[in-house]
C-alpha cells in the first residue's frame, strides 16, 4: 500500500536516518543492496546523497542506468534487510534469495520493494569526481511514495512491525522509537 508524497516533503522520508535498500536495474539485470549512508540533501528540487562502494554490482547498474531507488524497509522485513547486506548480487538474484517481492516504479526502471514504508525514485546528478573519489552519489528525487498507515506528511508509528530500522553493526538494528514532540 502506498500513496504519492509531494516532492517538497520527500526529504522527510529520510530525515530520521533509516537504513535503506538501494534498488537498481539496467537491461534485464537488477539488484538490491542495504545502505545506511543515505540522507536528504535539498528541498527544491529534492535531492539525496548515498554512498555506494565501487566494487558493488548495484554501483555498476546505477552507473549504467543513471538511476536508482531508495526503499525504506520496515521492521517486518529486518531479516531480509540483513540478508541482502550479506550477499552479492553477482552471485545470483538477491530478490529471490531473500524472498523480496517487488513492484514497478513510476519514473525509473529500478524495482521498488514490498514490505517497505517509503520509496524514493532517483536520477543521478553527474558528479564524477565525487563518485570516483568518495563513492558518493547525488541524485534528484523524481517521485516519492509512502505507506499512508505511517506517513501523512509526518511519520507516525503505531504498529511496531511498520517502524523503520537503524543499523548499528554486527547484525543489530534499532527500530524507530516513540514520537517525542517538544513544544518551544
């Protein structure tokens, strides 16, 4: 279940620092990888930054296609997120191996992952020096979607299974906690 998010609010999908699943595709090849180093970068047009190591299959597909998706997984698929992070796409179809179901994006070829609570469709902004020197990719968000059960312009996590994840290393995650509104 997903609903479009206004592009000027797309940064809110990443602002709380969740782990992401980066999906990519080129021709008949596709891949998914886990990435914790993704962040919003700008509002208008919305931009993101993500670190993608030059040795990964995902990176090869992104460089060939010029696009990728950031999928924000929920706690309900935490085991699959960990498994995705421990496999190489060069060894076979990680979607099948990790039992991840996908659906079509609106504006890019990379698939979107079911079991996530938000999705950002992104097109690369060519910054070859940053990509080669720092593995840092900048991209414009061209479409954004979220699960309306948890995002209505702001996050609300009533269901623990739909909370987003934060990777802390060694196979451990924290889930997003309770909302804390501070009046000032």
